[in-house]
């Protein structure tokens, strides 16, 4: 199995990889992983919900949507001092990246965005990578985040373009790609992946990977989330995702995006230590951990710092230091020199230098 970075994977090729006998697939993915990453190293991140609930979007899986009764109480934008307190505890626990999440449809210029920029500067000054997930944003807003020191921006594709339209009606798949294009006009690294267990087909999963792999450079970080079924949402009764499906998705993502960090994210708390270890062997090299034992909200459980410290110690893995892979993922110190997305996948155009090309 080659470790070449390609942007032109066909669905037939992806399906052939995905359907490889499982142990052979894991072996191939592990070999690719070792060509691009230190297999003894794990990035550990912490999510902080800086603005919780009351989101106007109708994402059918989300505990924070105002459309559903999920028991998640809306909260105003968190004070910076509280963010710094949480970030400091995370750093002491070995965390290298803090992700600030706000339940907004899109970023709006004004006092609240200015406060977020201040949080980004302050957490960065602590010596931590900062990622934000704030919804849709413009190129100008992306540049303001870059100027504040933002390390990464998360904006997931969730699923294939075709399946996306069946689970979210308040924005389009193309809207998501436009935000990715805005981020790609800057040197902020890109974090983009999706969710499995939404009711999608294997083909939908592979189409999502095909679109992600077509981005040039490929996303520096690719989260693979497992649906956390939230009572009150339309997906509360979805079937559990089989463990082997998770391993296959991790391994396939690793092979088609060899230099990206592959994140085993939401839903990891459901996996046994043995299955997690198999995912790590197959190429997952980034996880989320939390002293509260949940991710953004109590609706999505997370392993604790203590549990993850014990697991990584048992597996002989060490915590990755902050800022150690800024220029490694695509081999480009300036991301704007290698930006484009295959037009057949997205059909969008932006001004030069292109983050999403037609």
C-alpha cells in the first residue's frame, strides 16, 4: 500500500480499500501511518463549549439545536477567565490543543466575536494550540482569527453531499465547502471530517472521504465521529455503529489521507480499550479527553483525563507536544501555495488564491 498523497481517488478505489479483509486493512493502514507519523505519539485535545445551545439550525443529530427538546440548557458566551481556567487544567493533564465551540449558525462581527478573538489570543499565549468551531465564516473573519493566533478551524462535512440534504435543511453542503474555502485562504490549519451512524450508506461515507481527500492540501485534521444518540433528536433511535465499521472508517481515512491527523472523536467513550487500541494501530492519532467526562455537552460522553492517561500509558503512547506538526501535514509552510479542491466534487469558485477552485 502506497503512502503517496493523492487527490483523485475514485469511489471504486475507496470501496476496494474499505472492503479489504479487516486485519489486512489494519496492517496496510498501520504501514501508511508509520510513514507519516510517529506511531508512539497521540495528540490529546479538550473541547470547551464557550456558547451552548439555542442554535437555530436543524441538524438532526445535535443536542444544541433549538428545534429539539434535549435537556441542554442554553448558556451565554463564557467569560474568558473561565475558559483560561479550563484550558490551564487541560494543559496540566497533557492536552496540547483546546477547541472552542460556539453553537452559532455563523460568525457575526461584533462584541461577541471580538471576545472570542481575545480568548484565542489568551489560550495561545498559554502555549496551547487553539481550534475554533463557530459555524460558517467569511474569509475576512478567517483572517481575523489567523491574526489572533488561531491554529485550526473545524468545519465538518458530516457526510456525503447527497445524504447531507436529508439530515440538515438550514444550510447546504456547498455552504460548508465555502467556509472551508475561507479557511484555506489563510494559514490556519483545517479540521474537517464527519459522523458515522446517521443512517448513511457505506457509499455516503466513502463519498465524504473522497471529497475531503480532494482538498489540496488535504485537511490537516480529519475527525471521525460516531453518532451519540441524543434523546429528543430525530436520530435518538438510530442503530449503534458496529465496532468493525469504526475501525474500517479509521483505516480507510488513514490510507487516503496519509499525512492528516485522523481523530477518533465523539463516540469513543462507547468503545472498549481494545477497540480503541485497534483504531490507534489503524492510524487514529488524535483524541478528545475531558475532566467532566463529556465533550461539548453532557449529551456526548468523553473518557476522562485519568482514564486516557492510563490507557495511553498501557499502550506505550506519549502525549504530543503543542505546535509540533504545523508544517508537516502537507509539507507546505504556507498553505496558500497549495490550495484547491477538485471541481468535479464541489463545483465552486472563489477569487485567487483559491481555497476552493472551479
